[in-house]
């Protein structure tokens, strides 16, 4: 059965083969700065002040050079009273020092404020992604490799943070510097300014051509990063199975393949974007040579002073340097926007249907009656699974669901939990259509124990109380005793304070199963769903747990999915499913006497154990 029963449906949620264009994603990323506009305007103001002070420095240094040059000429010409005016020189150099100190202070304030802006934006993005994950349907996670999803939530967001942090400040400063320097260059020499500006169109062409290729390569880099993470997560989560079946070489070969693909994509992306910097440096040096030659000719003709040429050369360097920096940031920008695309794809994923605006409440007297009325459901439209299913679970009944793998047993209970929405029909709980209830209200009435046990990093006490955080110590211990958890907890050095790691490797599979059952016991729901809940428990413990479950189920409606038919002999109603349909229903004895599908299943298990 596709969906939650297996590895997931191929293709769902995978990154697209063709990347979106750079512009829309970059614009959308920039749009996230809008809530920070007041702070960002302050950043711009500080940047303008810092750049203006820095830009004024070379002009004053040029004037200081003229003071020295004029004094030297006067000495050479033996002008009476001539020489270097050290007082005027000291004044100008003092102003230069003051300007550069003030510029540094404003730049420091700008960087600090910008850091707060960027981190708040990324903080908001992480919160939005976290909230989005809770609104996505289970169908999305069925088809999304966990490593790929984790890569988007962690690596890609971190890359966006790094990109914004490194590029915004430098980009803002570089653009302001270009504007300021251009103004100063035109005030000194319009001719030399035109020569310096000639590199801009060439720079734009080079950056644009290289950037187009780099963007595709960066998207491939982050896509392959996700695939590699997915493989690593899968291999090391199931490393015991890999070793048991001797698949280390295949796993290593798969890793090498993914790693090679990432290497090629990353190398190509970095090489392509790395071409921009040397190209811009070549244009900068070429412009410098032309300006030096033309400036020297202007000095000899008396059109400019030495200090003005010196200042202009400094400005030309200041002009080409920010252009080079902007170009060198192309790789960071391309990489960051590629990550933004992947995060935006997650944020744009189709969400589960929202709860009804006029959601109703369950009746105060809850009996736990569940009814399926002409229910149809399929994971894929072209592969029908459950069609026109109708059944009733009366209050307090234990309904067992049996059948071959892929018959739709787990799907049936997932529909009760509204993990998936129906294609047709309706399911009611105590006469109320579950689609008219808030999911939170519905699931608060249901306790579920899955075949796959899930424990969380924390103490045994925390794991038992997960469904009822305000439970008292007495309630926790009572639930543990009822499910025979207390027996093995008492043997642990720290008892209920024993810390379980995230994978639960410091407790056995059977003990993990018992802990999940205790968790459901403590929640005291009105409806129980047990999906092969004793599959990892030994035979003796299973008998004890069955007794505890019988006591718990005495006043609750229960759905029990079972493969071992010996565990559901006492069920009030047994449903036999095949291909999404209920082909038989009745008690254990009635179904055996009918000698139908249940009889064949039971006989096959009995024969297998003899």
C-alpha cells in the first residue's frame, strides 16, 4: 500500500529539476525585510554617513599632497619664506584622521544594527517554517525523504542567514561608495570620470553571463546536498539492518555516488562564480593604467594638480573595489537565493484543509460510537484503496481489524484520526461528523499506540506524561504499573528519572512498546486505537498487557489492528479486510465456523506455529 505503509510515493515533495529564475526568488527574499524597514532605514542612514566620511578622505589627502608638493617646489625655486606649511598639513591630516575614525564608528554601529535586522528576519523565517510543518498534511511527509526535509529546514535556512549577513552590509556599503565616489570623481575631472565609468557596462555583461550559469549550478549543489543528507540519515538510522544484511558496500557506493554528484555541482558552482572576481580585477587594473596615463598628461599640461590626480586614482580604486566586491558576492547571492527557492517551495506546499470555521463541540456525554458511512479513500486517484466502506463500532466495543498486508487496516484508523481527508462519505464520532470538529478536539479524545514506537529525548517520566503534561506522580506510576512498565523501571539506577536518548537505544524494543502503551493509558482517551501495539513484547508480557488492555477497554471503544490473531479472540467484532473492503465480520467463533477468509488466515498462522 502506498503512502505511510512504505518508503513513500516517488516524486512527491522532491525539488524540481528546473530551478525558478533568480529574480522572483531574490525579490521575495528581499520582501522579508519590509517589517524591519525602520531599522533598515537607520542602517542605510548610518551607511550613508560612514561612506560619506570615507569618501571625503582622499580629497583631503590630495589637498595635503598639494601642500607638500607646493612647498617642495617653492624650496626648489628658492621662493623667500617658501617651504612646506606644516601647520596647514597637520590640520588637513588631523581632519583626515577624524573623518576615518568617525567613519569606523558609524560602520560599527551599522554592522551591529544590521546583524539584529538579519537575525530577526531569519528568526521569523524559522518560526514560519516550523509553523508550516505543523500545517502540512501527513501525505506530504510520506513522500518527502527526511534527510531532504531536514536539509531545507537547517542547511538552507543557515545558508540564507549567512548570505543576508554577508551580502547586505557589503552590498549597501559598496553601492553607497560607488555613488559617493562617482560624485567626487566628476567634481575633480569629468574626463577621467567617464574613463572610469566605462568599465560598468562591461562588468554588468560579465557578471550577468557568469551569474546565469552559476545560479543553475548552485541549485544543483543544494539539491544534491539534500539527497546526500537523505541517504546519510537513512543509512545511519538503519545502520543495524545495513550490517545485518551485509549492505555496507552498497551503502558506501551510494554515498560515493551522491558525494561525487555534490562535488561536481559544488565545484562547478564555485568555479563559475569564482570567475567573476579575477575578471573584475582585470578590468580594474586596465582602468587604473588608463587613468594614470591620462592623469599624468593632465598634470604636465597644467589641467590638474598632483594632489587631484592622486585623489582621483584613490577614487578610481575605491570605485572599482566595490564593483569587484559586488561581483565577488555573486556566488554568495546565487547560493543564498538557491536555498531560498528550496525553503519557499516548502512554504508554498499545499497545506491540510483548515478546521471548519463553525467547528462544533463533541457532546458532553461521550460514548465513543464510531460510524463509517459509505467511505471512499485512495492515496492516488488512479489506485483506489477503500471504496464504499460502511461499519459501526458501538460504544465500549473492541473492534479488531485483520487482513493481509496492504489491505487498508492502518489506513482505516488513520482516517479516524483525520491524518487524511476522505474522498467520499463521512465518519462520525458520537453522531458528529469528524470534519466538523477541530482536529485538536478530535485527537484529544483518541489514544493511539503505533506499531512503530516513538520515544523522545527526556526522562521515562516525561515520555509517559507526553500526552498529559499536568499528570501527577501518582497518575504516572499508576499508568506504568497498569502496563507493567513499573517492573523494569524499578530495576534502572535512576528509575523514572532515567534519561532516554532520542533514538531510545538505551531501552529494549519491548520496553519502548510498553512505554508507548503507558503513555496512551495515562491520557485516558474515550477511543483507543492499537496498531499492532504488542508486536515487540514477549509472549509472557503480552499476556499481562492484554489483561491490562482488557481492563482499560471495558468502557471505551477500541480499534485493534492485529496480525497475530491469537491476541484478538475476545474482540466484540472482528473485521476482515481485503483490498480496502470488509469481506467478513463477526466474532472469533462465528468467523471460524464460517470457514472463510478469517478461517484461512487463522489456519495459516496456526499451521506456521506447529
